[in-house]
């Protein structure tokens, strides 16, 4: 009970740490969202500056045309027209500078928005990691609880199975000892076994081929056991006459047996 209490305390600490990580991730998500909105506002300001620069450029061109018209009207207006033209050129230069500045502001806003989106993705990833840690911690806690004694032993099976599902779904260690012990304990509590049991005095030999365990018994029975699915695929008597034989030889789909009188027996599967 002291060891189990230590495990429970450790699980609670892990869960507390996971909750804190989740809260931190949520705060980072909020900050990333605010940065994204600010970047969008800066982008809109940059677009407005571009439009304003275009209007100023058009005004400058209009002023230049007016200057040319004034120059044609009278010689007295020529100098003034030249002045207006110079002024228009200066305004055009300023407008181009403003346009270039607006372009740079837009690029900076786009870059800030991209950074904000990456921060948001990083925050979401941190949230997912926190959730994963929560479920793996929960899986271990359930596995430990599955090793307790209950009045109804099916509770052990339910707890162990749920711990196994959480551990598998959220990328836990495949051969987790806590999960294994929980499954083994729950099977024993319910008097179940996934092991093929054959009395030693009946066993002559066996062969493993891929995932099939082929067992030869003293009664000349051949038992096909699927190791992966843990079930018997077939149980066949290879010969009508029963005899004691040496270990069997498996060759593709044929089986050879040598009895104690050194007579070779053949049986095809």
C-alpha cells in the first residue's frame, strides 16, 4: 500500500504539472492571438498608406499638367509653371518614398503575422502535448488501480483495458510494465489465461512457423496454435494408427515422422 500510495502521489504530481503546462500553453495561445490581431491592424494601416501615396501621386501628376497648361497661356506664367512642375516632381518623389515606406510596412506586418501564426501553432502543439501527458498519466493511474482487489473482479478488467487503450492511443511505451502488470493481474483475478496449456507428458515436439505454433502430441495429434491471435486454428490426428515417434519434421505443407521402429511416416497437410 505504501508503494501504491507513492505511485498515486507521483501520478497526482505529474497531473498537476500537466495542468500547469496546459494553462501556460493556453496563455501562449492567447498572446499569439493578440499578436496576430495586432499584425493584421498594422497590415491594414500599411494598405491605407499605400492608397494615400497613390492619391498623392495622382495629385502630383494633376499639378504637373496644370503647370504645363499655365506655361502655355502666357510667358509671365512660365516661371510659375516651372515652379509648379518642380513642386510636382518633389511631391512625386515624396509620394514614391511614401509608397516604398508603405510597402516595407506591409512586408513587416506580414512577417509579424507569420511569426504570430507560428507562435499560435507552437502554443497549440504545447496544448496537445499537455493533453497527451494527461492521458498517459491517467493510463498509468488506471493501471495501478487495476491491480487493487475489488469485490467485482470485472472492474479490474475494465480498468486494465482502459489503461491499455489510453497508453496505445496517446503514444505510450508499447511494453509498459505497469500496463502489462495490470493486464496480467486482471486476468488472474478473473481466472482467465491467454496461454496454451498442454501437459508435458503428452508433448513430443513442436515447431514455430511464422506465427503458427505446430505441436505434436503422444497421440499423434497435430495442434495448430495462432500465436498472434492466441487461439487454436485446428486439431488434427495425422494417422489412424497411434504410435510413439521422434520429433516431427515440417517441410512446406508436408509433415514427416519417424516412429520408434525407424519406419518413416508421411502426412500431408
